[in-house]
């Protein structure tokens, strides 16, 4: 049952998680694609879900953040909200910093004051892409764009102001809600016969449904720290695109191109190789995510059967 309030959306279930430390989870950035999947996963696991969008809680307002968190008294805060437009961040550093760094500090301090666990969602873009192989959790961040820099600063705020935190670094997200690469490239393919796609940027595509399930598994533990949580393996955007169209039986000529040939002057630099390796997931006993190609096949099976990109998912 979903009960709508003037302040936020709350989902109450008929039973609590008996014998466990927490039952109530507050999610920021409630209108985003990851939060959408978290809501579904939390509801399926019989948690009490509390979702706050930007309109209902401006995370850059420390007084509002304290008011909301200390009033709601969640046992866990999952911080999904952020300034995520990579290109716009290059020309709007102040706002990106305010949301990703100061906003995260506000969430961390309020959660710590309450004694709630904190999960902060970070990104593969904190790395420069020069390693040439997947990054592990102990590799030194060196972001090359404003978005990556401000998300890394957000990580530092979490470490500084919170004692029981999980930092979840992930990459190349797609899911049932909002804009993302999979949705955009399918839409483009419906309007043309050929499509240039970048072939020299490598990463780990991640299905938000898989990510949400793994995040809940992690939050149920007290194994705090930094985790890389993406579907396993890696590919280029070109290889990812090929797999997408193979799965939906759509014939189109994909043309591999070097990123510098497509990048415009107003666009942010992207790391050439930002794939993530989930060493700590295995070390802490959570198990790694399934391969990226299996995840996209499952996602697109639903797409072909008209169960995706519906009115709610848009």
C-alpha cells in the first residue's frame, strides 16, 4: 500500500523485519532511476520506504535536511541525490559542488547525528581512466571532470562526518526509469540507418535492478566501507550498442568512432577505461554481480515484451 503525504511518499508493509536492527529506509533523489528500483526492491523485502525528491528536501539546505531526517528517524539513509549531468557540470561547478559535496555533507552529518547507517552512491568517474584495467576499491581517485571531482569530494565528506557508512561506486547505469544510454540509442536507431558510436571508452554497464538488490544486501550488514558494485566485465560503448541491438533484433549499421571525433568543445572529458572490479564484494562474502551482457539481455527481454518504458517508467 502506498500512502502519499504532503512531504514525501511512504510505502508501508504489513510486516517488519523481525529481529533486525532497522526497518525504515529513507532514500534521497526519489525521482531518479536508481531510487525507482530501490523503492521496488525495498518494498519487495518488506521494508518501510521513505522517498524524498529535490522538491521536497533540498539537500543543500542543512536545516531542512536535519529537520527531515531527525523527524523521519530512518534506520538507514540511501543517498542517491546528486548533480549528475556530466557536461553541464563543467560549466556549473558551483552548483555541482553545492549538491554533490555540500549536500552530501549535510546528509552525512544528519545521519550520523541520528545514528542511521548511510549508503552514498558514487561513480566510476572519480578515476582518470589511465590504469588500463579495472579499478579496485583501494586505487587512488584522480577525476578528470567536474562531476567526478565533486562526487569524490562527496566521498571525503562521508568519511569525515559519518562513522557507519557504505560508499557504493557504480557505473553506466540503465533501468526502467528516466533517460539513459540504452533508451537513447534505441530511440536514435528508430530514426536512421547508420549510427556512430564511441569505441575507445571502456566501462561496466550496470542494471539498476541488480544494483538495488545488491545495495540492500550490503546495507543489511555491518561490513562498512567502500564497494565497487557494477555488473561484472566491461565493454566499449560500441560493444554495448551491438549487444543492445542483437537483443532486440534491430538491424542497424553501427560505425565505431574515436571519442575525440565526436566530442564537442562544451563536453566534459571522460575516462578512457573506468571499468570497476568488485574485490570487496567477494572479500566480504556478498558475491559479485552477474555479467553485464546477461543483465542487458534480461532488461531488453522485458523491453521486447512491452514491459519497459511504460508510462510509470518514463
